[in-house]
């Protein structure tokens, strides 16, 4: 029994670090957002997740681009290379998202998005295959509120005991802190579930140029066995 438990913990740890850099489609700190890359505008992202208690470093290098030439309905697609401590195990991952911006469906309508990320190349190892839907609405002084739900591969998204735990809510708040500077942005997001993706994340970003931003944040995982990580994310539009 002890051996099985160690195996289960190892699998969950793999899942955790496979999923730890899920900022691959256009995102908040951790979860996807309803934002979509403009048509033909490539986006480069370099995300690092640094264990605060010696639990490793995960890096994710991604390229995302808008692929639909329409204003009212938009789509992006992306590819990522993810690594943990130089292991380079099944590092290629793919994502895509389709959405409608705020105010398009009717006056005051929220933004809508459906998509998927972490489509990996190794069956039941790196193919977390997370599908999600999101709705988001901006309010003047409050900022933007988002809510949604996700479903993933139940062979990969498991809890600490190895039991499937492949669904959960997606919630976030984000806002440009214009009282300080239009270059300053802050966000808090939450992903439900006791799998490796379930976490509360918060952070701030600063735009060093109209197309260059850096996020500094912190991630606290729902499963207490997973230690927190600090995150540093560089985003560049070309």
C-alpha cells in the first residue's frame, strides 16, 4: 500500500509540474482569460515558476497568434515548450481559443470565450487536455470580473491519492490601476480542484512599452502538499 501511495504522489507531482505553467493561452496570472491575440499579431511569452521551498523551477516558452481576421469573433492558437529542471520530458503543448469581445452580442454584453490548453503529445502523461468556457464583464471602478468552468483528462488530472479530479471553476478579477499609472495592472485568479492545476494566484504587471509587459506573482495550491511558487512572466507582442 505504501508503494502505491508513493506512486500516486509521484504521478500527482508530475501532473503538478506538467500543469504548473498553464499560462499558455492569453491569461490572467494563472487561468485563461477572455482576451484573444489580434489577427496576425504574434505573442511571445516566457513564464517561470520557482518553488519557494525547494520544489524546482518550471519554465514555459510560448508563441500565440491571432488567426481570424474578424472584429466580432476572434481566435488564437499557440504552441509551448515546457521544461522542469532540465528534464525536457514531453515538452510540446498546444492551445487554442475562440471568443467574442465585450459589447458585441448586444449593448453591455459580456465577453465570451471557449478554448483548450495543455494538449500534450504523450498519452495520459502530458495530455491534460483542458477544455474551458469563460464569461467576463468590466465595471468602471471595480475592474473586470470573470467566471467559468473547466474539464480535463481524468487520467492526468488526479488528486493526491491518484483519484480523478478533473473539473473545477475558474474565477478572476483584474484591473488597470490607473490611479497609480496606466502601465500598472493587477489580478487575482482561482482555479478549482485538488489536482496540480487548482490554485489561488495573484500578482501585478508593469508595461515597460506598449507591447512589453512583466508580471510578478505568487501561486498557492489548493492541495496543501504542493508548495507555493513565485512566478515571473515576460510578455511581448510583435
